[in-house]
C-alpha cells in the first residue's frame, strides 16, 4: 500500500500510530487523524456509493459538509451508527468502520445498475412513474422503494449510550474558531465578558490550521494560534469547547450546541455520556463560521479523486496527507492556486492548473511558473476518465464562447474550486435576511433579527488579516451592545493569501450536455440536467426545483449544492438569482443524533412516572400497573395463574361480597378556602353549594363555558369557608388552572384561594358490606355509625392515630369510605387496614375492578364516557345542575341551539344479545347492518366490561337520540366481520335502588 | 424518606428531613396580621425570603407564600392563623407531606442544577426562593448560599428529580 | 425557547415557566343569560387570529402563578410588551416605534 503521508507536514502525532478497520481491512493512521485523512494517507479515495445511482464516490471535503464519505461506525455492542462523516470521525484504536450503499462490495456493486438506467431516473421520476395505476402503490411501488431507499442501514439495537444536557448562560457566544472567531473571543474576553467559543472540530484554528505559511504578529500562524489559545485559557471568563457544533439558532439568542464527548475515545470512562446538548442563552452571538468551498459542475465531477482544492490543502497541512501525487487543479477562484502551490511544495507533481478565467494576477502565474506548473487559462473541463479513481481530466479551451477541442490531462486527483459560499446557515435560522451581492454572486447577511454579529468569511471577506480585523470588530460590537467597551487590537499578517473568483453554472462542453453526468448534489445524485429539466417542466421557484429534483435535501442540506443549483436554475429561467429565491436553512446545521435531543429522557427518565405512597406495597404484592396521566396505578392484583379477566372477576366479587381496598391517592385534591368560597363554588360547578352543610359532601360537575363536561368529583364541606374538592386523576392540574383563571381574571373581587393538596394526602378507599366493621375501631374523634355518618358525609378525625379527613362515599355502589391521611402515613395505614381486614378476606383491587364496579352502577368516567362534546344532559346527569342557579360556568351554553337540538349523542347502556360477548371499547354502532358501506355510524361504545356480579357483559355507549331508543336493538360490526347485536338500556345495571349503600 | 446521600468532591445531593410546611395565600395588604401570627415579617417581593431560626417565609407569588417551621410547631401555627382568620381572611394549608426536600451543595452545585434548570442561577440571590421547573417537574428552588440550594418537589415527582440529580452528579464526577 | 417578561415578578424568564392561555381582553359577560345565541357564540368561539400584533394571555404557571397579558407579533414571534391582567391594552404604535 502506498503511503501518502508527507514527513514534516501536518499536526497529527506521528509518535502515536493507531490501527482501525474500514470494510474489515486494517489501516494505520496517527493520533489526530480522521477516518478520511487516515484512509487518504493509505491512498484510499473510494469511501462510499451514492444514494440513487450507487456510483462510486470518494471524499470531497475535509469537513462537516462532506456529502460522499459517509460511513457506518461500530463502537461496540449496540453502538453502530450509519452516515457518520468520515471527515469528522476521529480514529482511535479498535474503531471499526464500513462503507455504505453497496452490495456485495464497495468496488463491485449490483445497485449501480441504476447508474446505467439513469435516463429513467431523471428529476421528478417518482412523481411521474408511481402515480399510476393507483392500486400498484401499496403492493408494488412502495415495497420496492422502501427496500431501495435509505442512506446507510438503520441500527437494529437499542442505543445503550448515555446522553446529557445542560443549560448555559453567557455574554458572548462565538461560533467558529477560525481567525475571526478567535479575534472576537480575545476581544470580548479581554473586556471581561463571559465568553464561550465553540468549534465543531477537534482542534481550534479553522483556516489557520490549513495555512501554516502565513505569519501573524511576526510568528508563524501556528505559534500565534498556540499563544492565542493559551491566552483564552488563562481567562477565567472564557470557555473553549471543541467537538461542539452549534446546530440550531433559536429565538432570543438561544443556541443549541451538541458537544461530542467520547466518540473519539478508544477507552470511554465508565458511565460517561456520549454527547451533551447545551441550550445556551447568549446575550450576544458572533457567527464566525467561515465559508464553504463550492464544487464545479462538469461531466464526471463525482469520480473518486475529484475533490475540493481547499480540502486537499487541509489534508496536506493539517493531517500531512497528499491526496494525490499527480493532481490537476481546476478552478475559477484564486484560492485553489495556493492549494496547488502547497501540494507542489510538499512534493507532488502538479500536472496543471486549469482556470476558467482568462485573466489572472501576474503574481499567481509567476508563482506557478516558478514551480514548473503548467497553466491553462480560459479552459473548461468536459469529462473524466476512471471509475473507481480518476485517471484523467478532459479539458478544452473556450474562446469567444466556443468550446474547442479537448485533450486529456492524466492525473490521480482533480482539485476543484468553484468559489466560496459564506456559511450563513445559523444566521438563516434566525430569519435574518440574506442580500444578494451581484458582484461576488453570493448571499451576504442583511437585516438581523437577533443580537448577532457576523464576522470574517461569512461576510464575504477573504484572507486571514481581514478575518482577524473583522473578528476584532465583531467582538468590540458585541461588548458595546452589552454596555461595555472593548479595546481594539491590530494584527500584522504577512504572506496572507487573498484572492477573488467567479461563480458559474455547469461548465460549457463540446459534448451533448443531455448526456453529461455533471453532479450538483452528490449525495442525492442530482445533475445539472435534472435542474434544467425541472425548470422546463414548470418549476419556477427554487423551492419547487428543490423538491422536484431533491437538490439540497440530503444530509448535507445543500451546503455544497444550493448555490450551484440556484445558479443553474436562474440561468435556465433567465432570471437573476435573487428572483429565483433561496431555500430556507433549518436546524440542525449538521446531522444530530436523536440521543442528543433526548438527553436524559430515556429508560426510567423517559417521562415522569408519578407513584403514590402506596405504590411500593402494590409492587411488592404483585400488582400489574397501568399508566393514568403521568401516574402509574395498580391495575389489578393477579394471583398465581390468574389472567386479568380472572383477577378482576375475583376482585369485583370480593368487594361486592365483603371488602375491597383501593388506592385512590391519585385523585386530584384542591383546598378551596376563603369567605367567598361558597359563592365561588356556585359559580364554578353546576351544582348548588349554599345549602350543603358542614360535614356533608356532594358530587360536583364542572363544565367549560361551552357547556361540555370537563371534570367531576366529590366535594366535601369542611367549614363554612372551606371545601375539600376532588377532581379526576388526569384533570387535577387542568381544574386548578381553570379555577385560578376565573379567580384571577374574571372574579378578582372574590376572597377565595386555592391550594393543591393532591399530594399532601394519601387516599385509601374501603368498599364493601364489611367496610365499616374494619374501619370503625381505628377511628377516633368521629362517630361513623350509619345514623351519625350517612352516605355523602365527611369528618376530620384520626384513623389509626393519623390525622384524617374521612369521607363516606361510594364509587362502587357498596358501603364505602375514603380515608385521607398525610402522605407519609399512607402505606402504614394501608397495612393496618390490611391486617385487620384479613378476617373479612380483604381484597386489594386496582383500576380495572374500580372501572367495572362503577360501570355496573352507571357512574361515568370523564374522558372515557365523555369526550369534550358531551353535556350533562347528554350524559344523563342533568340532576347535577342546580335548577335555581342564575349562572355558572357553561350554563348559558346549555341553551345553545346545537345543544338543545334533537338527535344528540346520548349516553345509554348496551346489553349484548349474547351475554358472553364483551364489546370492544371504541367500537362503532350502526342502526341497520345491511346498509351499504360506508355505513352511517350513530355512536360508539365508551365503556365495556364483563360483570362478574351480573354474570354477563355490560357496556355504555353514546348513541344518537339514545334516550328515545330504549329497548331498540343496535348493531356493532366487529373486527372479524361479525355483527354483534345489543339492546339499548339505562346505564345503571346493578342495584338500581341503591339498597347496598344502606348497611347498618 | 431516607434516600442515600450521593456525594462527590464537587457536589453532594441529599434528602432533608421533613419540616412543617404551609402554603399561605392572602391579600398583601393583610400581611402584617399574619406576620405576627407566624412570628416573622413576611417578605413582600416575589422571590424574597426571610428567616429566623427554624421559621422561614418565601414569597413565591403576589399573594402566595411558602412557610417553613419546625415540625413540632405545626399545630400551634395552624391555631395561631385560625385565630385571626375571621378578621383577616386568608388560606393557610398544611403541605408538610406534599413536598420532599433535596439539598444540593458543593462547588459544582450550579453545574449540577444546570442539567435541568433553565434559569440563569448566577442572578439568584442567596436567601431567595423561586417556583420554577426542573426538567419536567415544578419545584421551588431555594438558594441558601453560593454553593447551597434546596429543591422542594412534589412527592410523586421526587424520584424523577432526585434520580436525575444522581445521574448528573455521577456525570460531573467523571469530569467530561 | 422564548424569554418572557412576567409583569408580576418583574423578571424575564424562560418560556418553560409559562403556559399560553388564548386571546386577551375577552371578558366573560356579567350576565350570560342576557346574551343572544349569536353574541354568546362570538364570546365562545370567535377569535381575531391576527397576523401581526396579537394581544394574548399567558400564565406564569411554573412561577408566580399569575395570568397576565402580552402583545406578541405572530409573524416575528417577538413580544412587544407584557402587562398585568385587568390593564388596558397598550398603544401598539408607540411600542413598535420603540422597537
């Protein structure tokens, strides 16, 4: 294997060789190498296959905008990542990498047949081809496209890595650590501002790393850089962060940073996070992100070995790697000439510099001549030779617009530069306007919407001296905006490389341009021809061209392709570029892992899991749980061998026959207190509260102003000026918010205050004919006999010595109590009741049994039997409306025309013809099952259970005009094509007279 | 609850024993009466705290205060407020069991809190308190000193908040 | 994530502490029973949905708990000002001039 490493060049640590693999072959690089630089050092250019045509592709850049060299990396079990940019991934011992989009191998790929068929795959191919016939979509087209589509292969295992996140606040955030970023950070740092300087690379310096021949303040560029870094590190108010990408710029100077912490490490510290997302709030932002080199568009411009001239310069100077020994430079910008000079000075035989321009500065031409480099001015490139690696470039003179005869320049690399595009992606995220500079043919930052300063090449400035000066100015401006004053600084720069260039569309050719494979977007395989075709077919805006051709829609988000695409589209349309538009850049700046966004929110911390004080007992006693809002609630308590059906049947039976115990702690609780508490309750709830005595409780129903049921719960009157309000589990926060809203904004004159006590109390429900027998001995300070403590009462007392608010209420239809004790005592009380209850075969039950028992009694669950379109009248609980009340929230709406209209959906009971059939909740109901499809649906099943007590199924449903359909038979089409018949009934299935509450 | 103390050189996370805790809501004009009942002049500006021995009061809303006292004093404080309620209407609700308190101390306390607290804590004065969010949970954050904070969090949100702090404390100890 | 100024706390704080609460200055009628169906419909459902400066309610729900009003430009997502519940809507022209 040939070694392309140049002695004495680059910043890699040649004392530390590192072995890694690419497609199972072992390669050696050095500490400081990326996968791309290490492979190039070994003479490997071919690093992947393209997405659509599976064309062989080599690395084209040395940075994060790389569209071609996307690899899969494996960092151990479960740690496979596709589409990693080989130009960013640093090597470490044992790193395993692989190429993508190839089968069976990178060098011989069967998918490349698409390339031979490329005439079929032109722009808009998908839109045109797969439209017809429609029935083919599901069965033929989609499966094939799905198989062929996808960039790289998706990981198959759960990501075992840890991701972290932090918030950060600073005065000045500087994005990009090239000369302008460093100058800005130095300026603001010296002025005492809290500065954060970030760069996506492993090392700071930007351009300086690629241009060691420049001298700054009498030092070599790299010595100056070292000094600048040391100075920044000495300042306690400055923080430097490498491997950190500013991926999005959001409102009011919030910037998302993704810091890669361990991807470059062979030995990752145990428990270390892989990446950390920083959410930074910066008072001022300096964007110093430089510029991105543009490719040139000509036939065969994607052949491996054709790459950016600036990238070649970076590979040489930063990594000590010659990308070729016989390169040709093809350019329309002065900068590539310097790349050619650096290559020549490092020992490469530069075959030629081909420039599309006719006129060039003499100094450049002389410098080329001095190095013996041939130059071709006013030339175009019209083709390449070589499939897996470029072997020649075909060039032709262009005279008076005519392309002359071509000849071959034999070479092993073609280094291109089609000019530079200021990197304004983050600025674009802020909706800052971009102004077209007609001379330079670039977009430059215009109107700003945030406190942001752009410096250096981002403003179209060229050269290190200009960048340092502009960065200094940006730093001073930022400090000034902060209300401070920063000292100026001047930098003496020698051997600076300044220059100009022109922008052009696809290069002219003497061949049939319709057959040219002149790529604009490498990753999505979009050619110049595709863009012209899109325009011919009527796409007039660049946004349409983009979507029709997919230009700029790859993972590099058009960093290389957008400007060339725009130039070609504007030429085809005969309009100036700004009239054609510019597609919008959106976050993230570079591909970002889902892990970085998720941060700590995985596994146990995916979401808050709220547990009650009694949850641990349920877990120890084998409960199955279900999520209810954020809570996890005991669902049922299966005994050995029981499924849910059997467990619930047993729990229901035990509760009805003797005694059940239930954890009701999740119910929302609100303390409504103050001299106007009664007036407030009268206004909020449908029910009347004035005459409710202290010590009594009442079912309360809460509507929205639209008249629909919002919440319900039992409310106890503790004092004349104090109510203990309960809400549904899921409605607790909502109801409190709604009440506060009315108190604060509608009725601020009322003296009433609210406090949530949901979590102050643990709530245990005891239900069943033996409930009182178990509870009574524990109670002190209250008589809970049937006469002294009737149904719907509340007392303050102690239970088992714990201060308590004790309710006599029932959500099961049995004799029932709800005991509220301070949360810390919840489990202790539960265990005491449990011990004593054993002589009555006390049975713990979960939410499922609670649902069955209440459904047997026809008690609704808000949110299950109601859905935000159900009024109290629809739900059959008009009795809860205080008829004498002049107003309450939602009252006016109960007279709205739509609410009093006939045939509203009303809540009824359903009994299936076959008592063993349990309907599916959510099933749709039809009147006549023989009608043609689609059938008219007249309602749906809201609750459905097996009732062990009744020995049959029961259900509730909302049905159009349901109250007038009593005893009618309705039909419920089932999944398997069967039709279930069910009779409409009332909703109280069990003990309609309420006799079971009357236990002495 | 006796969760173990998670302690590293730079930061320590521990769970504090219970206190008597109250939510007081009252018209600001009536503060003087209840200040007397509580034995501490209640602060009037949102965020401010006042402390005297084991009694502390933090203003967390225009008409809302968080009160702390020794556990043994809970009944006496309830009685003292009850005595003035008819003349000076207010709402005093015992919330001693609603929240649990986590202490975060050490030189890296600010870093630790920054994992899930969106506030610029360098602006938070010692002795002040603020209702805010910590990740997905509403909390009251109290700053006792440069490197000393308390987080009061509703009981059911405690495992989430405390777990996150422990994860982050270990992360800080790794030093990346 | 926006920064929002709470007029009660007199502090500018992260959006995470706040929740949106719909259009501002829509008072509940003192006696809804006096309203025609159309008037009541307008109160319930009809909103301005402006493109531009919108008067809207926010609640400092994870802070001082107060509902307050804000003028926000729905195009730029910028807050022009915030003010306490019950206060009149500030004059937009002077605020925009100050921007």
